[in-house]
């Protein structure tokens, strides 16, 4: 369920490292817990992302939740499609539902592989 080539934060964000950039989104587990997303607040290009710090939010019919950056660096792109279609995250959390890209200023630390993240999800599901 969780792509093995990605890294994961305990706060339910995923990261795909591409050279000196990282693509970030929320996981399938996170969107499933939230339900149908109705609004997404994303950072702006040029914003500084700091690992573990809040960088945006998502709202659903059930709840609002913060998005935490799993990496440190400068935001270089955001998925503007989500402004009018936040449901893309529900449909394709690991693909079209990506949220933002960060040019890394330091190597990510403390992230989990797919197996370790699955254990976090299993523990929270009970």
C-alpha cells in the first residue's frame, strides 16, 4: 500500500527524494483518516520549509489537520491543481495528490521506510 521508494514521517507525510529536491504529500492512510478533503492550504514558492514544522493544512468533512514538512529547504513548487480539486489527494495520494517540492538544504533525517511506517499506521488504527 505504501510505495517502497518513498520515505515517511510519523506525522503521515511522504517524501520522494529526486536529487537535491523532495516531493512531499500526505499518505493514503492520512487521507483515509480525514475523509473527503474540501480545502488545502499550501506553502508558497520561496517559503522556507523546516523539518517537523507546520507548513500548511488540509480540511475535510470530518476535521482539519496540519501538514508538517518532513524536510528542510526552500519550497520551489506547489501543486496548484489542489486549490480547485483537493479531492485529488483522496483519489491519488502518492501521485496527482502531491503537495509541494522543496530544494533541500540538508539531508532528511528521522524518516521511516515503508515497512516502519506501516507499523505506525497499524498502531494508530487500533
